[in-house]
C-alpha cells in the first residue's frame, strides 16, 4: 500500500515539474512565512525555467532516485524523529526553512560519525577548515562535527551565510556541496543566476546534490501527508 502511494507522489511530482516548464511566467521562489512564523519550502521553489529538455532530465533523475532509494529512505525515516525535532528548533531559531534538515539525509543519512573520502565528518559532512571557521572544535580527542546539535548550529550559520550571498536556496544547496567558486563560474558561463539555467555548468556531483535534496524532500513530505491528509497538499504552492 505504501509503495503504491509513493508511486502516486512520483507521478504527481513528475507531472508538476514538467508542466511548470511551460508556464508563461517562471514561478518566483516561495520561501514564505506561514503559520507560527515558521519558514517552509513549497513545490514552487523547484519551478524550472522554460527548458523542456532540461526539465525532463531533472525530473527523470528525481523520480529514479526516489524509486531506487525508497527502502533506504524508509530506514532513515524510522530513526529521524528526534533528530529532526532538534534540527527544526535550530533552523527556526535562525529563521531558516525547516525543510533544510533533509539536506542532512543527503549528506550523511543522519549518521553523526559518517566520514567522507575527502575528510568531511558528521551529520552535516563539514570539512575541517569550514567547521573551525564556524566555531566547531576539532582536536585529536574531540571532533564537534560529530555532535548533532553543535554541527546543526554550524550548518545553519553556513546555510544562512550562503543564502545572504546567493539569495537563492537551490544555489545554496549546490554551494554547500562544491563551495561558492563553481557557482560563480557557472553564472559567468551561463549568463544566468537561475539554478535550472546554469546547472549544466556545475560539477555533476553538485548538480545531482540539488536533485537528491528535492527528491528526499518530496519523499519525506509525502510520508507526512499520508499520515495526515493523504491528499498530497504539500505538492501545491503555499
């Protein structure tokens, strides 16, 4: 039953992104304040500029990612409640969209001891230099990147600063992966500041990083919708 419901959301999300590509006016990012003054991400934030070929490629990747990773995402969801509660509190404190917590799923599968091949550590996969700039302690005996609370605070500060720099959350997600340099290079090559127009000039890993976030966000929000309304209202712009 759950798998059939997830297939419904996959079909709905694919139709949404493809249809949005033909809109006469591109959708303005919809990071808006809602009830309780919390900030949320809606499907409008993923609206593509008019480029059907690019939309089809992105939509195909997102659909395939959810389909092939459903079992793993189910396992992560089972252990996510207390971690997400902590992250929500931190992001609300810094007036950031709480849905940014799904970036930690992409980064580490919520594993606080995860270590990447290039030395990024923790739930938020922070590199040593970045972590120290953000105020985390790293010594032979202590690595605060492994603290979910402290690393989430550091990630929130970093994400906030990146948004101050780029004013676009999709570019922020890409920059979190590759740093600001490649973003500016892609802007220059494409002549655009819109992620969907410049993404082909980004490193493949960073481009897919954003797609994985969108897919993960859609998966978790679909589950929440099934628990409450079962009508996929989260798919509509708020």
